[in-house]
């Protein structure tokens, strides 16, 4: 287990990891919050009509609840390569190792992708209404932006994690799409 890899998921990695794992645990990352603070020009939008995706944005006193996956050592390099290809498509995320507290009381260093605040796709501080309008209208290579939001909110709820902003966005996007 010493060469095992831990991966922290807070958005689509929770509901579509795309890799095999040996163990999955609830986990918390201190000092960051989950936020629609990254323009998506590949997976959930296009350069002409960007969408928004979640990223971990540093914030003192914040914490992000999600899941941590343990990947067995023999698969660690393959999974790392897969995640680099998936997450670093435009270099807007930074690949880091972060201390993550598992629900069993132990702490692990988990592979964690955080937003690069110096990247042109970083867009923290957008009003929730603007976020809703962007998400409602965008589609990218991995599908409609609303599906990404709705899947994330559904999986957070299934894990017992409440995120008032995401829940509000999900409801508002449904109204915008219906109209």
C-alpha cells in the first residue's frame, strides 16, 4: 500500500472518475472551496461560448468535502497519466499533492487538481445569476454544461454533502432551460 495513489475528487471525479480504484472514502480538503471559477473551453464549452467548470480555489478557513480514491500501486502511474490528460487539457489546473482528511480519521497526501489563479480561464467572483446563465447556454466536448452541474449536485446530495450555491444554481439553470 506504500506506492498506492490517493486522488481527491470534488466535481466530476466524484461521479465519473474514469479509472479503477481499490477504495473510496469521504474526504475533506482544508483551505480550499469548490467553485465555478474556471471557464471551460473544451469539456463543457467552446472558445466561442465558454461554459463553467468547478475548481478548487484557495480560501483561508474554507473546506471542501468530496471523495478520495485509493488506486493500487501497480495502477498508479497509468491513472496519473489518465488524469493529466483529462484535467490538464488547457493547463488551467495545477497538479498538486494536498493533505486530505479521510472519514476514517487518517490523513493522506492526495493528487488534487487546483485552479491556476494566473491562468486566463480563471474567473472567480462571477455572480451566481451570471454563472447560471453561462451554464444554461454552454455545451462542450463532454456534453452540456447543465448536465455537469446537475450530476455534481445529485452526487453531492447522495453523499450527504450540502452546497447551497450549487443547489441554487441547479434550480436556476432548470428554470432558464425550461424558459
